[in-house]
C-alpha cells in the first residue's frame, strides 16, 4: 500500500500513527511546503518568546520518520490532485502516486484588504517562518500593533512582551477572545493582560494605514514599528475543491474522514469541517487535538481498519501571562452555574439536564477534563451529584457503578 | 459548670522537626485528639481524649509521634492509687457503673509465668519436630469407654459421639458481631477455614454472609438467644451454650440500641435500635437438669450430629460445676478464666470476680479424673492464653485445646488500649462505624491470623519435641512436665505439680 | 502492563499516598526532607473525599491516551507497554491535557507556578519497582496489578 500525506503537522502525524497502528510496512510519504521536521504550530509564540528552543519545537522525537518508516518531501508544495490517476502534482511538476491520500493542508491567515496595508508591510503569525520573520524584525522597545484580539493575536502579544512593553491590540469585536470567552471572562482576561502593559482598542477597526500609522474607525491613531495581522484564518481547501471533492467553508468528510465526492482521499485537521456534537452542526474546529485525532482516524481507515470520528467538540486550553483558560462545548444553555473569585472564573452551561459547555479560568482550570467528559459522554446531570461536581470536579460525584468502571477496570 | 477533676491520662509527644503536617493523625483519630491550626500552621492535640490506641503513632509517615503516660501525678499512696481516686471522681460526676474492656489489668498472679516446662536430656531423647512427625491435631468430644466393631473390623461409628476435629489445638473464642466488626468476623471466619480450626459467633447471631464458613463455625447460644434459629444451629459445626464469661461471671450483657444497626438487627433477629439485653442467667436453666434439657433440645434439633459445648466462667466451685456438666450430656466444656477479655464489662466485676484459669483448669481436670468421668467431656481452656507456652502449660494441666481471643485481636491490629466499650475502635475491630470498620482489611487480617496460629503451632511442636513427646495426647494432663516456681504448697497442690528442683 | 488500582472499599482517605507520592518524586532521600526542605513537593496522586467516600486517583495509563493525542508539544508520550509519561522539558503548560483527561489526573505543577504539568509515571523514574503509593498504603487499598486483557 502506498500512502501519501499532504501536510506535516498534527493531522499528518496522527495519520502516520493511525496507519502504523496496523500497517507496519506500507510506504508512507509526507509532502510539505515547509522545509522543517514536523513541528508544533501552537509553539511558535513560545519560540518567539524564547520559552521553547528550536529542538523542542519538534512535535515528535527526532527519529520519528525513521522509526515509522516515513519518506518526506519537504519544501515542495502540492499544487494539484489528479484523482483519476491517483497522483499528486508538486510545484516542481513532479508527480507522486498514491493508493490512499490524506489532505492535511491546514489553514492560512485571512487578511482583509485595508487601504495602505500592502504598502506599509505586515506579518502574519501562523508558521515557524512567520515567527522567524517577526523575531528578525523586532527590536527592544519596538512599537507593536496587532490587529486581532483572538488566540493568535494575543499569543503573539504575549511573546512580543518579552521584547517590548509597547504593544497595542485592536479588534472589531467589543471584547477580546470573543470566539472562546463570554463577556465576564473576557473582561477579567483583558484586565489581566492590560496589567502587563498591553493596550487594547476594541469595537473598532483600521480605516487605513498611512506609513507606520494606523488610522482607526473610532478616530484614534496608532503608530507602530511592527504590524501583525491576526484577524482570522481560512482553511486550505483548494486542492480538494479543484479535484472535485465536496467543500463548504472547510472540506466535507464522512465520519471515517474520507472526503465526500472522492475516493481514496481523506482529509483531516484545520482544513476540514467537523460535526460539533455540542451544537449538532458542522463547523471548523481548528485546534491541534482535533487535527491529530482526525488524522489518526483517517490513518486507521486508510490502512483498512474501521473507525469513526465522533464526539468532536470545540475545546481550548490556553494561557496568557500566567492566567489560564480552559473552555469547551457550546455556551448556549437553559441554565448556568457561575463563580467569580478574583482572576478566577467558572461558568458551566447546562442544556436539557446535561452539561454542554464551560469556561474555566485561573484556579478553576484544575481537573477540567472531568467536565469535558460529561459533555462528551452526554451524562445526564441527574445521574451524578452535580451539586458536588459543580464546585469540585472529581470522580466522587459519579455513581459508584460509573466510578468503578472508570477506576477499577483497564481502559 | 464546675472544675473537672480528671487530668488527661496520656501525653502526646510530637517531634516538630519531623512532623510534616500531613494530618494523617488527625484524619485517623476517632477520638479527635489531633487537630491542625492554620494560624499557627501547626498540629495541636486534645490529649485528654487520647486512649493510647497507637493508631497515629503507627501510621505517622515520619515517626514523629509518641504517646506516653501523662507525667502529672497525684500524691502517691499505696492504698489509694491515682486510678482509684480518678474512678471515684468519675462516678461522682456520672453516677454510673464504671465500664471497662479487654482483660483484667490488675496485678494478680499469673500462674502461667510461675510454671516451667520440662525438657529431655540423655534419656527419653528429645524429638526434632522438623525431622519427625508431630501430632497436634485434636478431636474434641465425648470419648466412650468401649467400642464395638463391625464384622469387617472397623469401628462402629454409629455408637460414637460427634467429634470436633481441629487441625491445631487452638480455636478463636466467642466474639459477637456487634462487639466486633463485620470485617473482624470475616477475618476470623476466613482464618479458621484456612487453618482447619474454628471461630465462634458469640451471642450475636451469624451474619448471612458468613454462612459460607459453616464447617469452621461454632454457633453460640446465650441467655439472650439472639439470632438463634434452626438455620443458625445448622450453620455451626458445634453449638456452644454460654453459661458464663470469665471477664464478667454472674452478669449478663447489654448492647445499647444505638449499636443495633440494620445489619446487627438482622443478625441478632431483634428490632433495629432496641437494646439487646442478655440476662444474667438463662431463664430456663436453674439446675444441671435444666442445662441437660437445653443440651438435648439442641442435639435433637440438629440430629445428634454436632457436639454441644458448655462454656462457664472460672468461679470458686468450678470443679463441682464441671462435674455436673460432664454428666449433663455436654460434649465439650469451656472454662473461661477471670483474666479473659471482653468488649465491655463493669470494671468492678471484671477486676474482682472469678478465679484464674490455671487453678480452675487444674482443679476441674483433677476432679473429673477422680470421678472417672474425664473421658465424658473434652476441656477447652480460655481466658488469657497469651502465647504458645501458656497453651503448652494448659495442655499439661489437662486442657484438650485452648481458645484464644486477645492474641487473635492483636494479630489483626488491636493495641490493647482497652477502650472497646467506647465503640470508636481506631483499628476497625471493636466498632460498627463504617469509616472505622473499613480500616480492618480482611484480606490482610486473615493472613495474619493464619500466621499467628502457624507460629504458635511451630512453637508448641518445638516444646513438645523438647519433652520427648510427639503427640498432644501424650502431653494432655501430663503434669510431670510442669514445675512451679515461687509458689506456695497450696498453689502447687491445686495445680497438681511439683516445685522446681523436686 | 501493571497499573495502579484503588479499592474504594478499603481506601480510608488518610491521604498518606499523596505525601509518599510527593516524596517519591521530590528527589530527596527522606520524606521529612521532601517536605521540610522542598516545601511544595507535588503529589501526582489525589485522594477524593466526599462524606464516607474516599478513593485515590492517579493517571490510569489508559488505552486511549487522550492526553498524549492532545499534547501540542509532544511532551506527553506513551511507550509500547502503555506507560504514559511526560517530558517536562518539552511541556509549555498549555493545559490541553488537563482539558482532555477524563479522570482529572493531569496535575498542574504548583511547585513551578503552573509552568508545566506533571503526572503519575508509576514511579519508574524514581525508585522504580512498586509505586510508592502502593508500597505505603496503610490499608492495602492501592494495588499494582495487570488487569489488561490480551486483546
């Protein structure tokens, strides 16, 4: 069997592990336009902030490709999939034949057009090379402007804080981290980040750039030396779209991660849509664990096993300047439980007698996985001691039977 | 409120250089002696609540604790000990009978310690038990004076009395479910089963879960008749009628209603929450003839298949009583000495009523021999058999087997703090509190009981071998194997032994 | 592979396992030193108490290893036997594993201000042999057994 994987990040690596779970001998080729050994994209901000070395950027041990018998074609971009003849065509016109193909092309930064933007020059913050470019450019005390107060923008802010205290972040939304935090949590986090000297302009956007000055819609201006555009990302769907596969915002797959409308082609990771069981709809869950798990499922199915990817939910674990956030699921519910204690915040969202989502911050993040399991396993709260659990996440709140199953048996 | 006259009995020593404030002592003390003070970031104690059970000392991960007697002392007097003064204070404040538990702690003579065992030299050579076969198996029950043989030469067993076969001459004496915990009972039952000996239900009935150990269970019938039913009698390999207990001769028992939990109520077959009162006498036994009626009622109910045991406390005229019992149809007699343990007894009774097992055993054995009815009944000595050498001396004084309880409890963690009546046993033995009962792990405890009996048996065989004896039968009543030391002529006469050097 | 299991019927909630665990992973040669010199020694085992219920929990070394799959750095890994271990040098303290572990068994290492997480590694990196929680349990409640069925 001849496996080809486009993409050398979490989904691709998950796929290798999924394949090798069963098929120890089939040929595996990884193609990536980046020239690096597999590295962890979420670590670029840590690397920029000097918290992680080049060596530790590696997502897997040095001998991963040898141990798993993987061929790599690095630094070349796959430009076309010829599904009819089962070939991938690279940017140097070479061709790579496959029996089973995984597309794990990830996503790319979305940069909305803005007058003067291209002339003034900017950075994005997705890849190792982006971080390297920023590191090259940044000087101590430099004025930094970050457009976008999402995960990427704020992680960049945190990293750059190692170089300068002169950081401004602007976002169209009226709160930071609007995709994962509610108002209360966002306010706490914003105050925390502001206490480190980072300034925010919220509820506004850039009207136009003039030289190294941004003119905002609210009339303010903001000077900068370094501009980082972190407004959002878009999935890389073109290869599949051109090959005739089904694409919505992201690539559409079935539960075995096979791309709809194509044969022997699978997709996984940030370029795909997942079925979010917490809301019962398809959406893009651009997070690393999801990418790995999808890749692994794809790999297992590509190697002839039969596995389904179920129970995907949005989930995030991230920290800024030492204040941690863990969130999961959906924030729509008919009931909620909320505690605020200084920087610490907890909100549990309940719908139809089940936990559907949560936001945890500060000291409340410990044992968050217990709540995650309640969402994923869809356990009715009436089956557990929710009064105990809402303050003390633990297995004590589960019935003896459930607990014995978890603790006394090997899983 | 007025001044409390009673100082704490113990002092808790804590080496603060070692204490890591893990608070295990606090979590594990049912008497709530230890506590943590967050303001001082330090452990403190309410030492007046300490009973010196040693739980905290034992589990402390840094060995930072020691319990000692409170060095505070009242003015010394031989007549009025501090203990006596305190007891009077206590009674003056409560108006109640003093309660105690476990064996008599007073300084009475222990005759076991005043008897020495013989060993062979040159003639009648000693035997190495590791090389030679050694018999410590015992059959308890009536031994008939003559036997009839079947045509094929085998013994006609239909005419023989039922026998209790025990692989070791050591059994676990009666401790009721109620006085000790479920886990303690389970440990005893499993150990008896593995050993091929017997444990005894005591007067509290038999928990349904333990019917599975029936081949190694002695079921007791006491004055309260708790938990006695046809099934219960059938669940025993033998039936024991409890006439008395060494620790509290002449009185009954009282399990307060609050200890009669759901499970205890089911097992005792009494309503939940009601006091379980064992009368002082059996209300249907006022004579040996009455006792004989009960014995035969029980035999009738169990098809004459099981030996019936009668247990009495060692009291002044024990020999005459034993003679009556030997003629009553009972198969086995248990004599319980006054140093025997108890889960709760009035202090004055425990400390002042009854006589030592050594004297009672010797006089009973002698009396039955004199009357030529020794074969009518087997004798089990109980009430402070503390070691294998006590047991060997008991055999030489005439016992067929011994009952042990305190050593069995020691084996499973008892530290003899003598606070059983408080029902807060930190070792999970003398309590019904689920959180405390949990502390006794039967998987561990039963193995310790098995170990104890194996160890004693090894020692018994070693001592027997030294005397040149290879069968317990040959040791039984063999008083030439004993010599007294520091005893009066009268004591030697009652024990039926010569003085050392004679 | 042998794993650690707790028998809830036997667990007394004494919490001693937590202290022995912290000691075992402290690098000190006595439990007194571990707590007197090394004040924030962190246990990787946690005793949950709720009324009369007590039980110790630590990493189950489960078959699914959601924490390993979720780890963004590769710090968490599972060996061929099934032992899940962490390379704290590679951990950046993102807590994705905390989010994922259904047993609540990834421990935030308060000792370094939460910069990394830590977890039970069955004492293979310290004294080895039998895990300390098992060795020191005063009631035989924590056992080290192979309950995996050969699939």
